[in-house]
């Protein structure tokens, strides 16, 4: 870390929407996941819609509301008059008028926590302090800290500073990334990583752009950079299997063939789920995938295709 200003690193800030403890699915061992806000892509199946925009967002869980007659404090607190009484006696949030004011006084006024904010500004020092509280679990299990999102490497200065200081404190680090970021960012982060979970969604650039908002050239080139320039860094390539997008033999075989030459890379397929649906509703959005479900029999068959190409490098679903 020669030439690195520790105090400057610790003072770096980013927008974080969750710090999740005791995870066992996002890297080796028991881990704490730091979720940063902001993503380069707009995947239709995204299960963390609150991660997409960089700025903090107001969410409304109507199920927790105490009703206007019993409370109604949020209506009085809103400076932009975006909250009114609804037909069912619960407040209605009109997002056309919501100014997304920095203070969000309506949230502070809500005793039931029906109104909440996704995202707050956190410093590297603050996040690191929270992560270190569970250091005993990391040492016993081989775990550590995983940065996720959104796309955590979208915020290069914050992400690299956090990874660098975590390693300085002898914490093992990992990143969950789609790598839709400049190559210089990936190269800056890699020396401070112990493990990479790398999303590969589709090999056809046009299809990728249609479903995620961006083509895949940058992602594929960053994958090549990572595995060739940092060959000792363990990489787990992951594909979310999405109905109507890549739930077919040709798509999975193409991804597996792309991975095959890189012997240090393992592969994992993640079945599509609808666990983020409610969060879309909290944010006043319509879930893009609707009621779509994944065919479990088809998923098993596609898993067999991947194993046919990659053999024991394919992990069975958790």
C-alpha cells in the first residue's frame, strides 16, 4: 500500500442500501455483503430494483401503514404535498410531486416505518467498522466481506478504497459484478480481491442489450482481462437463467464454451425467482417480468448442458 493515503481511503463515501450479515451464498465461508446503490444495467429480472439508481429512494410499504385517521403524520410532514389521503384511508404517494427531498421528513414522521429510504451515504471507515464486528466468523469459516449492488465497481473510488482497507485489516474480500465498468476500474480493484463472482448473462450482444439496456462487449472483454491478467484470482462465473432470455440450450452452451478455455473459472447457474417483486411495488414500479416462472425441469436439463461442456467445474445449485 505504498503511496496510499489511508485517511483519504477511510473518508471516501458511497451510497449503500444494505449491509447483510451471515451470508453463505456470496463467496466462500460466512460473509458480510455490502450493497452499494447504482447499476450500469437495467436487467428486466432484477431482484434488487432499489439498487438501480445511485441516489437514495423513497419506498412505501402500504401494508405497514396505520391509516390516516390513526396517524397521518406523513401528510403533514411532506413539504411538496405529494402525500394525500387515499380512498381506503391510507396515504397515497403521488411520485409526480415527490421532490425526493434529501431530508425526507415524511420518513422520520412515520411511526410504523411504512415509509423508508433505500440508500444512505456511508464512509469507508463506517462500513469497515460494521464489517469487522463479525471478524471472528470470517476467520473460522474462511469468509470475509463481499461488495455487491447494483454494480459495486460503478463507484470506483469508494469500492477500491473499501477493498484496499479491508485487505489492510486482513479481511478476505470478494465482489459480485457484471463488470459493465471501465477496464481501468477492474484492474484497480483486482489486486485487493480474493474472489470474484462474475455475471455472464448472454453471449449474443443484441439480445443482451434488449434485455439489460447494454450490449455485452465491455463485459466479455473485462472477463478476458480478469482471467488472463490475474490468473491466480479465483473466479466463479454465474448465469441467472431467465425465462424467454437464456433458458435454452444454445444460450447456456455458448456461455459454457466461452468459459471453457479458462481452467481456473468455475460456473454456476442461478434459477430465476420473483423475490424482488414486492420491492418494485414499494417503489411505485411495475415488475417487468410479471408473473413469469422458470420451468424447473428445463433448468435441470440446461444444467446438464453446462456439465457436458465444463464437467466438474459446474456447481450444483444451492
